[in-house]
C-alpha cells in the first residue's frame, strides 16, 4: 500500500505533467530552444534566488551538499570507466557511459520530485545540487570535449553564461548584508511568481525534451548505464551520507537525489565530446521512464520508519 501511495502521490503527478509537455510537442512541434531558455534563464534562477534568500539553512550545510554532489559525480565517473574497460567498450561508448552515469536530472526532474516527496528544506538543498550539476555539465564535460581544440579558459565560458550562478551569488550577498529584498514588492513578487511556476514549467520542458530525444537504441546496450545511474547511484549516496555525517531527513534527501535519471544535457555533452551521443540520448529517455519504478521503490524504502531510523 505504501508503494502504491508513493507512486500515486509523488511520481504520478510528475508523469502526468511531463506527459503534457510530450503531447504538446507531438501536436504543435514546440520550439525546444525557447522553452529551455525560459526555464534556465527565468524560472530556475528565480527559484534559486527566492529559496536561498528565504531559507533557514544551518551554517556549513551548503558546502557539505556541494562536496557531497561532487563526490557522487566523481565516483560515478570512475565506476563508468571501470565498467567500460571491463565490458571492452570503445572510447566513445565509455565516455557516453560515464557522462550518462555522473550527470543526473536534478532540476527539471529533481525539484518537482523533492517538492512532492520531502517538501520544505529538501528543495533548498536541491538548489546546491543543481548548481554543481550545471557547472559540471558545462565545464567538465565541455572541457573534455574542447581541451584538444581550445585553451582551458574557453571551456569555462558556457558555465559563466549560466544565470543560475549569478542568482546564487546575489542571493548569498543579500543574506550576508541583510538586504531587505523581500520588502521590495517590485522585485520579490515577480520572483515569487516565477519561482512558483518552476515545477510546472520544468516538467513541461522535460516532456518536450524527451519527445525530441532520439532513443532508437536497444535496451540491452544501455543496461550498464541504467544500472549505474538508477541503482548504483543511490548505493553510492548511502555510503557517502555516512561519510559526510548527514542525518535525519537531510540524509534521506541526499540519498534520493542520487537516484534521479540521466540529465537531458548529457546528450549534448556527449556530442561535443565526440562520444556516442545516440547512446547518451537513449540513456536519458530510458532512465527517465524506468525511474518511475526505481524512484518509487526508493522513496517507499526511505519513508519506512525502520530504514529512516538508520540515518
């Protein structure tokens, strides 16, 4: 009964909303660049700004979340390389496997799910996970792609164009100097409305992205990528929450965050890296579909008192 309740109360609403984006694209052929730009330049930065300004976070927790996320991504990168060597994948397949395992959908998928599964501080913690994932996607991935063609600093340009980074910086300045932005209605009201619209906008965007993602690759070829991202990821998360000293609901939230499907941007990164981008795109599609099962099971386990009490 708990499994069914988790699916209907948490995962099914997410499935319904990104299905709307899927159907909208199938009927009207939505311009993906436009909805992505709206998402990453307005809705996500507004969400990050308002959450950070109004959040009641313990000192040092943000740093721990950032380091935790870096360690998870690094571990998945190493494990992907080991699996690729063991399975005798060619270099392009191995790189596709690594980025499919290490970059996960912490924004379009993660924020709405956290809002439904663990409302409250979970959404704030997710802001810092998004920050690491976005920077990693557009620095580590693109640096690897362009290191042979460009000098190192050029690989940082995509990251410097991310509005979310500046939203974090401004929010931290506001908190440091106690700037009363919440009293500035001309700023705070629009920001609050944009932030409130993120869940719906992010999931519609995800639906459109999945509709346009090529996924015509045999599932058998993707098995290791799916296992690493959906099963091994949470196992790594369990081990690391102990190492970082996370406890209570914070530990549960950090574990759940490691179970999300492959980020949509990995297909772009794979293409830029000269990796197998068809492999990466198929990983995005199938990991998102199968996460409806794996994430439901994980949330159910994390909500059991006997398991939650371990943290």
